[in-house]
C-alpha cells in the first residue's frame, strides 16, 4: 500500500487498439505522483493512446489501469473540440475548465472566476482575455488550452504535445509552469518531441511502436528527440 501511495497511476500489461490495429502492446509502467513525466516517442508510437488510457477515455483491451488521484484527470489536447467559428473569448474558453465543478445547477462563483483569472495569468494570456479564440496564433491558443486544463484543478494533468507552436520563451514558461505544478502536488504527464522538455522532466517513459523501450532514458531521449522543435 505504501508503494502504491507514491504512484499516481500504475499500468499493468496494457494492450489497446483502435479498430483492428493494436496500438499498445503489453505496457506496464508506474507514473510517480507529484512529478512531471515526459512521454517520448516518434509519431505513431502510441503516446496519444497512452494519454487517453490514463485519462480514462479509451479503455484497454487487456490489462489494468490503477489511478490514485482525487479528481477526474484533466486531458489537454493540441486542438480543443471547440470550433474557431464559435464566438468564444479566451476567458470563456478557460472558464470551460470549471464546468466539471459546477454540476447541473450551480452557477459560477467568485472562486470559479478567480481560478480562471489566475490560470490566464499563469499562462501569460491575461491580456488576451477578451480576444476571440479563433483570432489567436497557434502558440497563444495552445496556452489558452493549457490554462483551461489548469482551471480544472485536477491532481492528474495530461498534456498532448503542449509545446507545439510555442516559441523558445514560451517553452521556457511552459517548463516552469509544469515544474511548479509538480511542486504543488499535481502529477503531470506530457507527450513531447522537445528534447529539453523531455530531459527536464523528473521521469520519462519512452515508447517505440507501441512498446515501452528498455533502453536507458537519457540515450532514448537523445535518439528520439535529437533537437528541440516548436
């Protein structure tokens, strides 16, 4: 029990498919609590599927997923399900992260509004609060989506390529935010092609063709992500 208490998620012999194609093969891993875990691997290696499994939105074919967290996982994708054609502002987009706390009848409270403002400030987009989501650059939109994820106040935050579209300064801000979340007790798992982000993580999982690599983490990161992109 003490061993499990130090782990946010334990995966045991997971196999997962999309249609007839098996994407993950016999994956067993432990995600440490209150740390940042980088999920590294080339496109098609199964990173997004593994994030979906951790979030509970894609069931495994075989194996078990044990989650040790209080709140529903917060999954942040590169693109949200919200169309750019809808007249949503950045503030309204971030506020969507509070919906899971509201229930069927509760209205936004002072606390909810404060969480939204704090998350926008943390991601450096408070000055964009009134801008339409569809008018943002790729990097600005990515920061808005991450702010939406932060607004969920989950203790398990799952991010799919969060540095995509960000410049070097924004990537540094992202790394600082993720490290700060870990220090605050949040477990963060992020898929990445950014070599620096992968190396800065306290823990790494390296996927290759749907299987966890047995290579040393540093060597695998150097091979899979030879240079930072964004």
